[in-house]
């Protein structure tokens, strides 16, 4: 057991589902005539909504944009969601579970949907590398602590940048 957990702590998947899917080929069919390797970028976003006592919907949104030169080859966005029972944790541990275990559970499903859409769109297979949500969460906590410290000192510009993650295409 980790700190913040007790013997009655529960993490349970209630339901997994694809909430939203978008696949765009804005430059088809001309993009299939372009020479060169596609530059693929991935971004992640997450939203948590409380549905009831200890029941939360977590939505992991993955956006993948592939460009060849200055042209967009394809844009795919998948919102993979799950309903999770998270109980028996203190507030800090429950927050960590929602930001690490839940997206770790959702990511493989979203990755499969994206791979299928890209292949069906006429492009070479796209393999999204695993994401370490534990490390991202720790990094985000550290960044928030630094921003709070700067805010207390009257520093900082109030902007934040969402991380982009390299992919293997």
C-alpha cells in the first residue's frame, strides 16, 4: 500500500467507451502525391467530471496531427472515456489516481482507435509510444508548485504550455 491509501481503498472500472472521434484529411487526395516523411505530433488533454459519490468520468483526449512540408496530411482526435469508482483514498491520493491510473487505463484504447483510423485513411501504420502518466503528473505538480512560488513573489507571466509528445510513425 502507498501513503494515503487504506485497506478499503478501491479503484474499479465501471465502463470504458469512445466518447468522440474525429478524422480529417484536409488536403486529400493531393497529400497522397506529396513526397517526404510525415512529421507527427501528439497532444494530450484530460477532463474529470464527478458523476456521484466516488464515481468519476475521466476523458482522455489525444490529438495527432501529421504534416508533410507545410500541408496537413491528417488530423485525428479521440476522446476515450471511462467511468471509475475511486473510494477509500485521501483527497491527494484520489487526485493522483484520477490523473495517473485512469489515463493509463484509457490510453491503449485510444491508441488502437487512432491506429485504425490512420490506416483506414490510407496512411502507413502509426504506433503511438506509451505515455508515462505518473511522470507527467509529477511534472505537472512540480510546475504548479513553482508557479505558486513565483505568484507569491509577484513573478510569472500567467501562461502555460501543453506538452507535445514525440511519436513513432
